[in-house]
């Protein structure tokens, strides 16, 4: 069972418990063997001709959170997200979205649940070529049997939000890849869902367009405040947009936390290797680098009056610049309270990963 980070006081919108997905005719038998005998993914395939897609995953997503699920190809991240709206049926486990037991829904209820509560954006844009951009965006509302005037008015408003208002009469082939993906996002938002599921939505795009769409998505997230599960294989992308990140390996969630948690305290060697190449400069904050104030004072003279001061949330990149410009230690504050001190040695220890500077 994967270990989630402690629950916050925020409302939990998505809660999945002990979810398994094993593909094959002997799925139940294979799952039990994994549980009882500790078989690896390769051993399960060899013995039962069964593939473990998701293995005993438990996690929760808070209201308004962007929760990134990441891992290498075959890690189970896309398989996992397809359980949230039952595009895949789990072999075992429980899935709740905003209090609804998703696995208990009957076919008609599930169809309505998907149409009204869940929006999904895929890597391929899946736009209908014979429909205009406006018609594509309005399609979920058409399924909901909203009147044509109302759905077109609503779709036009959503297109304005994604800054494509002038393109409503165009067809998909007349738009660039980045614009098509924004139409896909607009279509998902048009139904005003509680939850957005985004499965590597930007990975097929050029790096510059991809970054622009990340910026656009972050802008929209501040406006729409949708609870989002965002699948990606790109750690830089996850770090940039995610409030929290879950890292998957062989169908299991091996660590959940903020980017700062994961980079500074990897759960195992796999995670450590995974994050080894990521820059800490815009991830790590002062509260991680500092020595607690009482610890510093126990070993040093009283604090100078003219010390530089920073918030506990100040980024490492800013701390480095401050250390270059001044020899003095840096006082860290939480609100108006002094909580810690950062020296040049503390900064170097953080920057030089694994270095012995003692």
C-alpha cells in the first residue's frame, strides 16, 4: 500500500484506496500471488501471463489541487488515471470522488457522472474534424441536451477564457497543435466539471509551445480552481505545475509529496535517481536550508542587528544571490517571528548534492 502525505484541512475530492489493476485471465489469482508471495511484475507475467498495471495504490487529492502523477513509460500512471472515471475497471479497491462511490454507479449513472463531474484531456487532441472549434467545445453541452443558443453562448465564453475567441468558426486542421490542445482543454472545461483528468496533454508539443501551454494552464487554474490530476513523464513539468507529485514505479506509488519534499528527501534509490538531474534553485525554500534559531544560537554569538532577512518561503536561487553579495548569515522569518539562520555553508550543502562539507 502506498503511503500518502498527511491529509490537510482542505476538502478531499478524490480518494482511492488499495486499487489494483491486473490484466489477464488469471487477474485475481495473480493479484493474490503478488500480495502473498511478493512476486515482481516480471515474475507475475512469467507465472500467470498477467500484467500488473496498478498495485495497491492509495492516495487523496484535495479540492483545487493540481496533483501530478509521474513516472517512466510503463510505470502505471495512465492506467491509474483511467480508473477515476472507470474507463478501466479495477481488479480490486475503492474509488470515491466528492463522496460518490464511483464503482457503485450503474451504466446510466456512470455516463451522467462522466458528462457532468469529470473532464478529461488526452495527449491526442481528439477534435472532430467535421465540426468547427465552437462546435467541438460545445459538444459536452450538446450531449447534456442544452439548447443550441445556450451551449454556443457558453462555449464562446470558454473560448474567450482560453484566448481563442476569434477562432470559433475555424476547423481543427486550421489551428496549430498548441491551439488544438487549448480547444481540447476548453471542451473539458465547458461542462464545468468538478475534476479535470489530464493525461500527458502537452507531451506531443514542441518545447516552447509546451511551456506556453503550461503557463496558460496555470493561469486558467487560478481562475477556474478545478481539482486536477495531471499525468506526465516529465519531472520538470510536474515540478512547475504540481502542488504535489506522486511518483510511480512498476504500478506502485513510491512517494507522494511536494517537489521540495521529493527532491530533498527521496524515499528510495529509484526516486533519488529520478530527481538527480532536477535543479534545486527554484524548488528548495529557505525553511529547508536553515538551521533552527535555537540550534544556531547555541553554537554561535548573538545575532547581529543588521542581518539580511528573508521569508521562510524564499527560494534557494535568491539565497545564493544574497550570499554572494554579503558575508553575513541570513535570518529566516515566519511572519514576524525569527525561526532560523542560513549560512554560506548551509547553502553550499544544499546546492552540492551529496557533498561532504563538514
